[in-house]
C-alpha cells in the first residue's frame, strides 16, 4: 500500500500536469492555426507529458507526413515551425502554476 503522502503528491502532480497540458493544447493549436496550418491538422495537435515530465506535442500517426511537411517544409513550401516554436516558448511555469492551484484547492498552501 502506498504511503498516503506519496499518494497525495502523485495526485497533485498528475492533476497539475493534466491541467497544464490541456491549456497548452489550446495554445499549440492556436499557434499552428495562426501560422497557416490547415484547421483539420491544427485541431488534432495534443500536448501531453511524457514519462520524463517533459511536454510533447502528439498527433495521429496518419498525419505524420503532413505535420512534418508543415513543420519543416518541403521542396515546394517553406517551413512553418509551429511545434518547435511552441515547445521553445513554454517552460515549467504552466505546470508549476497548476500544481500550486491543486495544493491550494486541497488547503495545503
């Protein structure tokens, strides 16, 4: 059985990551759309947290070629690096803010 404190900390971090990822998903979709990506592709971008606690942008496998062509360009189209620019612009601030909200909600701080 898990220590109750360990369980609470795990719940708080999971809640913080989830809330931050949800907010960041909206932001990466908006950025891609504003950079001219087709709506049908930008709406399918999703920000997630990997096992190392880093934010990653995911999309359906069938969109890989289209996303790579948009992000890196091809012989006919210049690159529009919505994902790379987005990932460079974010830090842990969103996640830290969401964890703080979760702690406040539970009366810890």
